[in-house]
C-alpha cells in the first residue's frame, strides 16, 4: 500500500513571526538588534520615554515615523515607526540626555507592500489611567492589528493584561527610577472581517498614570 506524499500549504497570511525588546540609556545613540526571525520584510517599532516638555520622542535612524508625540507634559513621549528590510541592526536615539528609551519591535511576514498614515492612529491622556489604543479600520479580511501603550512614571512590567482578544503581550521598562521611567506594552490580533477594530484597554490592578497609545492595521500581501 502506498500512502500519498504529504502536501504542504505555504503560509501566506499576514502574521507576527518574531519580536525584540529592550531599552537604550540616555545620552547618545546605540545600536539595537532586530528580531532574529524577520525575513528582511517588515519590522514595526514602538518607542517611548518619560514625559518631557523640551525633547522629541525616541527615534530610529532611517526608519519612517507614522505616529508620535513630542515635547509632552503629563503623558509619555512616544513614536510608532516601521521599515521594510531593515537588516540585522539599527541605531536608536533616545533624544534625551536624562531619560532612557524603551522599545518593542515586531517582525511581520506576508504584509502589504506599503504603509501610510491611514494605517494607524494614536491617543493619550494626562489623567492617571491605563493605555487605551484607538480604533482603526482594517481594509481587508484577516488583517493584523497591533496595539501599543506607554505609561509614565511607573515601574510595573508584570500583571498587565492585553486588550480582550489580543495575544502575545510584551511589556518593557526603560529601567529608570520611578520618577523618570516609562513602561511600554504591545499585543496583536488577526481580525477576520474588514471593518472598524477598537482594541480596548491594557489593564493592570494598580499601575496607572498619564499614558499614550497607538494602533496600526496591516493588511495581507
């Protein structure tokens, strides 16, 4: 008896394939590593530091910024960036001589070929609370939605929950004393039917302060 040869179906759906996170100390640029598994396609970066009325948000040299808050008071500085084919490393500048920068990187496979400002949105609040990433409208079925948050002047990176239905929660501290710190977070969801997607909040039993947030949708290739 001969069994038929196994059939393999290529993965073509847009999806997260890897991540990388960490922080860069204030006072100058530093080289950061990209996610090891990235296929040299699309990497999304979420960067943040504590509130500061004179500085710009952290940035990565040569990447495209699509959402940012600069020179803020009472909520974090933050920036959402992307690059296709970034290579193995990049240069991250905290843009501050006294506040460290935290970062989260997502490596995305089978993503649409271009991204514009219509892919994303941002939100913030100076009232003590938890990040509430805003709604986006997906343009195709089975799109990937990434939700991001940042909270100033806290140190808690554990006991966070992602928005309902979201997976892969990551949290990262800037590794400062509480009065100068920021904690960032991110999670993702594949949305099966095109339309409005409102992630809801990241939640924590006790950690709260001024916050920033962003959401991005990425259609399949």
